[in-house]
């Protein structure tokens, strides 16, 4: 069964948390973690077609002000 664009859009509405963030070479022989192995993030899709994403290192320094 093929999923239509409208069905896919409806299934993505909401907020999703990052499970992992990694980069690898084309052949998969080398993997790196640009934001660390425990990166944090969220992506949100709204019903009216907007998307927002935030990614960050989990060991970032807190803001002083």
C-alpha cells in the first residue's frame, strides 16, 4: 500500500524528540557525532504546514544571563 502525501502529513503532525544524531561516510566505515553522542533535540510539525526544529549538545554551558 502506498502512503499519499496527505496521509504522511497527517501522521507527522505533533512534536518528536531526537533519538540520535550522527554523520557517516558514504560507505559507513566512519561515524561521527557532530553534537556529541547524547545530543538533544525536538522537531515540531503543525497542522497549518509549519515546522520548527532545535538541536543542541547536552553538555552545553548554561547562559550566564
